[in-house]
């Protein structure tokens, strides 16, 4: 029950995104179109300071133009051409928070919006954090905070976490780690 | 630290998606562009059959052209113009699975990819399921299954769930409900 490609048209080529419209034939012979956003892929980081009951997770608050509001998110960023996901995660954590980590492990890889977008996201756990002078990205203005498990539960219960990757990362941290 | 809009250009208008490029001024005076995918919004449903240890969640398997693979997901779909999220969830659950539910509650609303996309997703819990003759959407070919908590944990641990909204929904069901 996959889809047979019939035609594909590039409709937009941007700095970050590309968009194409594919015409496909379904198993039963019907045809339809798929509007597909091509994204280079991304990483997100559950960065944990301390251990056990004293552990705190790093969240960043930043304005998101697409949704016209400030969101509280785990650190994240987009893969540069040819960049390995782990190297990207290390770079983004430093750029967004001024932190590096001694211990890294891969938690999960998932698609953020597979109905229409190619974006694949690698989620990492970063531990044994060290603070460095901050090197912000050129077009990001970010506020960094550390949150305990009880603070994160409170944020969840009061629906203050409105970003899918952050919900996934927070659930991993609270319930499976 | 929000962003002041300077200019906006529509670059694509499709059947489902629109794309625009915004030029914005940051707090510190620097300028940058934001490529933004406009999406009508969507719903996703944690549909649970039975109670307690015997409970099973509904997952659907379908081919996702954007990522060129079959994914196991919770039922979901896109808002029609003017449609209320709950009405959309009820419609999509019936169309994708042939099920209706007597009890509905809202779990969470989140953005799937707020770095570049407007898509807002309403996540519902649907209980007291009833089976109806299936009415598939015109361009979807979907396989429906029921999974116990232990089967879902196994799917999580073996990284067979690769979709962000499904991870969020599954975590809600396994750990908070």
C-alpha cells in the first residue's frame, strides 16, 4: 500500500526549506497530490544538570515567529549541510545555552510532522554539563533556565509546554530515565 | 525580545499548505528572514478500548510519502475550514478507524514544528469506543490495530514509534492517565 510517484514539481527553494508537489498513484489506482516540505533535519537535547532528585533540565524560552509567541522548549537546532546529528547537538547546546556536556546518549529519532514534512529529529540526552561563555546564533535571542522534576510536572499540568519535541523530551526524562 | 515584521512575501499557495517568507527585525536591530509554512491545524486521538490492565490503544499504519516509509501513528487529521477541533477528531477517528467514542476529553494542545510551521495540534483522549462500518478518506489507505500497554512499551523500546505526536500521545496514555 505504498504510493507510486507519477510526477514531482519543485515549487519553492528557500534558505532553510524547499517545497515540492508530488503526484502519486495509490494502490487502488486513484491519484492524488502530496505537498511536501523538505527540511534538512534537526536535533533536540534533553540537557540534565545534576543527578537523582536534585536533577534539573535545561529549557530555553524564545520567540517563535511561525506561531507568534514565546515558547518554552528544549534546546534544538537544524543540521548544517553534511553535519552529523551528534555534532549538531553539541554545537546547538553550546550556541543556545553556553553549555557543553561530558556524557551524550541517543534517546530517540522521530519525524515532527510526517504527514507533509521530511523533518527527522534526533533526540539526545546530555549529562555532566559545563558552563562556557555564551555564543549565541546570529538570529536567535534565547533565555535559558534550569527546571526541577517538580517544576517540569507543574509546567506540563498547566499546559505551559506547547512544543511537540519538548513534550517528547520531557516525558523521556520524567518517566523513562 | 519578539520580532518586528518588516515585510512578508507569499511564495506558495497549495491545496493544504501555504508558504511565506517574512523579513523581521530582532530586538538588537539585526534583520533576518523566516520561512514559514502555514498549516490549517490538526488533531490527534489517543483512542482507548477497555479499562485498566486490559486497555488497548488504537494505532494506524500508513505510508507517509514525505518520509517514504510506513509509520505507526495515533489517528490524526487536518482541520477542514471552519471546523472545530473536537468535531474534526470525531470525524477523523471514524474515517480512519471506523470507530466512534462515547467519551472525549482534551489532553493537550501543542505545535508540531514551531521553528518554521504554524501547525497547531489538538490531542484528545477518546474512550468507550464503538465500531462502525469503515468510511476511509479518499486518499488514505490505513491499517488499524489495537495495542496493549506492554505492546506499546515494547514498540517504544524498539524505536518502532517514529512520529512525534504519537510519542506524545503514547506517553500521556502510559504515564499520566
